[in-house]
């Protein structure tokens, strides 16, 4: 995979307006697998996404204070959003950014 899962997740978070989302790692893993069939950036995930890998990616973002976890959901902090937006601009090329925005629509619908 071209990018680490936490990097892709961060890029998606930069592409959505919501700041709260589920902590159901099985649902999130299934979402990533589904995106693999429609968004080329996610194609390496077509072989499957381990929910534990999603949990690790979320923990990485939590350790960086991008996310806070409480009451069955994750909350994107204000500083975390700034971090995600900055990372999206510097880590991903324009084509990747457009794909993250497409994926963000699926993410927002969870």
C-alpha cells in the first residue's frame, strides 16, 4: 500500500465536515474494503482490511491527539482537523486528494 492506513484515514477526515464517527472497527474495516472497489487509492485494501489494523490506525491518531475516544465514538479535535488538512495537502497529490474527498462521502454516510 502506498500510504499507511492512519494516513489515509487522516486524509479522509480532512475531507468531511463531521467531527464525530463510530468506533465500530468492523464497520470501518468493511467501509475501507468497499471503497477498494470504487476508489483507486483504496485498491490495495481489496484483499481485506483487518479490524485490528483499523483499531491500530485509530489509536495512532488518538496518540497524536488528532482524535479523542469516548462513549462509543471518536471525536476529531480542532487541532486534529488542522493536522489532517495540513497532512492531506502535503502528503497526497491532487488526484489522491480528489479520491479522499470521494471516499469522505462514504465515510460521512456511516
